[in-house]
């Protein structure tokens, strides 16, 4: 049976997360499955690279499904998009080998968190970024982030209800960049625990506003105790940014959008 891989972009604000919920609760998975099922003319089930929580967005969430339907890439993309709400779009579709798995074939996942660091809120960035009105010391945040890199027990950064068998994850990168009044935090790992990125961001923001020194990050990591860390950062600023797969699968390279696509540039002059 043919297997199709797709990349989905979505605004998570209208949804209760990726995963299908009980009847009457809207999810990205349920909505996307309905659209692809209509084009396939048979029920299809989507398996994604990484589940996102309520309010979390995605620039390139990769998923796969099996179907007996024979359709071209153009038909999958245009057909599904014509049946999806404006909050979800299909970026690409590819036929893949039967051993491809959106979750288990992934080598790394990247998330980005967008912060608007200014006094006044933005009407255009509402539900797309999180407002922090106190000045953020980016250099201090970078110093803290460096202490978290590598393979560790990230129990201090996992949700209480996380069902992962092991808290061990390898964090390849945790970068903090400023562009005007926008601060972007990017995290790449082999995989993430539930709420791990938002909990990492919560800690970095506390350090950035001066609630704790940079080396507090190492103390929290070593303690392996969620109650000793910072509150979880809001979902609105988080984006599932991209997934890395072995080149042998021939999937499209990631064409990441500009920062201004998330938080508009201020007017010049």
C-alpha cells in the first residue's frame, strides 16, 4: 500500500493540539485526516513527527499516511488545501518507501519560540508570540542555554503527565537571538519530552529578566526536579519548526520563513 509523507503548516490557536480528542473538540489531526480522506476517497490516519499541545503552531509538521488511492503530489496538496480551514495548509506531499515513519525515522526536531520584548502588546502578533515587557538580557540567556546542551536527564523540564519511558534526551542546540524587539529561542534535539521546550524557555526567560543568574540553569538540570524550575512558558509563542530525516528519503529541504512572517517588522521612518 502506498505511503505518503506530507508537511503541514498550522496556526494552533483554534485547536486543542495535534492529537484527535473526544467528539466536539477540534484537533489538527482530526481536521487534516478528514481533508486527506476526502481526496483519497477512503479513511486515512495520520502519524506525525511530534505531537503539539493546544495553542502550539507548526511551520513544517511532517506526517505520513497509508492509502490505496493513487494521486499525484499536486492533487494531494491542492485537494487537501481546498478542504482545510485557513488555519491549516499542506506545504508538500511526497510518496515515500513503506519503511518511512514520520516519528521514528526522524533524526532531529527543531522548535522555535517567539518573544516580543517591548512594553506595548502587538495586535498583529497576538497568539503568535508572547509579550515580555521587562528587558531581556540575551547574553545571560545564551550563557544559561549553553549549560543545558548535550545528553542529560531532563526530568526538571518534563510535564508531570509526560508518558515518555525515559527522561534522557540529547539537546543539540539551544540558541537565543535578538532582532530588534523580537527574541527568538531555537531548540534542536533528537526528541523532546512533553512541555520540554516551553519549560526550557520559561527558565531562560526568568534568567533573562534577572530573576536568577545564568548558572541556575545547571543547578535546575542537575536537580531533576520539575518543582525547582520556572513556570511553563505560554503555548502561543511556540512553533514546531522543522524535522530532519536521512537524505535517502529524498524529502524537501526546509524552507523556513522569515521572522517577519511570525512577528511583523515595525514600520520604517
